[in-house]
């Protein structure tokens, strides 16, 4: 069953009124983008590039104000503001959009997106467009996808070179049924723990390992306790830049064209920045004593094949899985 966010949180009244007043301006010469990332993050830098591009191609007739670091609220709060038209744009993980349409579950399944190159081909093509347009009935329209890297296993005491190495290991996962099913299928014991509590859980041995992308391993400082990083790259859940259709539908055709062009231009920049951030993260954690290995992915893929086949009972999703896997 499809679900949707409901407005539970309340921003300060004056801030909310200010945002709504700004968005009532007829010409939308200045639009607001808010997100929860630090300004040093490659996604934020890509957004700055987008804002600069928008200003340039519109010859100053359309501008973008960016509010990073959750200044206007966290991910869910920003989505809520988009739905009522009090904020124009935000960035979410594709996983967050599962709340609106089941199709987004597929992007979180292991080895459906086989590599960075395959991921780009899928997201840049007609399948990607279908995803971006699939949430419009919830007042949310996708502008573009951003690379968020591949998630891999890291652990306290040993390499995870084969799924058999996960036997008996407690692996932290997001509070996601898909993530839990994946780790269980591979032979591990999935343990949902919030991101903010994970460092302590690793340090105290509550869990034996976790899984995430290289920049997250670095910025979380989990490398201080986890000295084994096995790049099996089981999932590639992208980020999605979404715009409020309340705002979008009030833009002129010219403004829509400017905004979409600026978003599209930012995709290549974000990908360049992300790859550089990954390389830098791997270099630093290696210098800090982390052993990085590149296991054969085939045994991991074989372990989750039954999980993917279980989607046959949901023909629409299974067909989507096959279409993605057959993209060349």
C-alpha cells in the first residue's frame, strides 16, 4: 500500500510564514532550496554549481537561495514544506521516496544496479524519467538523480571476502526491511541501529560491522574502530533532487526550462565531485590503518538472487527489476 508523509512537525511560525509569503510572489524570480548536508559535502557543492548555472543561463532573471545543514529542517520537514509549496527544492535519498511509490524499493535492492556505469545508464534513460515523474500526485517532482555511491561492508575484526564471512556477524542496517532481508540472505544477522548511535555500538561491540559508502565511513569516523573495508558494492541507492509541483506549476515555461537545464548541468558536476570524494576518503582511511579489499561480487550476487526472485509475486516491481537489469 502506498503511503505518504503527513505534516507532524512544526517549524517556527515566523519562519514558515516568511517562506509562504516569499512563495506567493507571482514571478518566482528567486526560489529556495534546503537540505540537511554540510556545505563541504559534494552534493551541496553541486547545488551551488546549479544555482550559479541558473543565474547564468537566465541572465540574472532567476536565482536560487540555498539553505544547507538542516537550517529549515531535516529531510522529512523539507519534504513536508515542498508538499504545501512553502519550499521549492530539496534533496532526498531515493529510499525516502518509497513512502510515496513502491517502485522506489527496486533502487534499494542488491545488485540490481550492477556498477556506476550501469547506474548512470538506467537513471539517465527512460526508466529514470519514470521514477522522477512517479511522485507528482504527491506534489513532488523529480528534477534529477545525484550519485550517492555504493554501499559496502566494513567490520571490526575481519575482512568480508565472501558471504560465508558474514555468518554469526551482527551487521548494522538502516531501519529498512529491504536492507534487513539483504543481510539475512547473505548470511549475516541484520541489526537496525540509528546512524547517530552507530559509532558507540561499534566501539562497544553491540554490532560487528556496518555498511556504507567511503565518504560516510570517513566523515562518521567509523574507520577509527572498523579496520576492514570490503568493497563488495551491494547497493547503489541514488539521491534525488525534488521540486514542489505547487511551485513548479506556477513557473513560466521559460523558468521551467532554465531550472531543468541547471539541474541537468549539475548532475555531471556532482558525479565528478562524488568520485573525487570517494577517492579521497579511501586514501585517508587507508592512511589511518584501514585494510581495503575488493572481493569477488559473484558469490554475494548469488546469495541475494532468491530475494530478487521473491518479487515475482509483485509483477509490476519484478518487471521493473528485469528492465533495469537488462539495460545495456
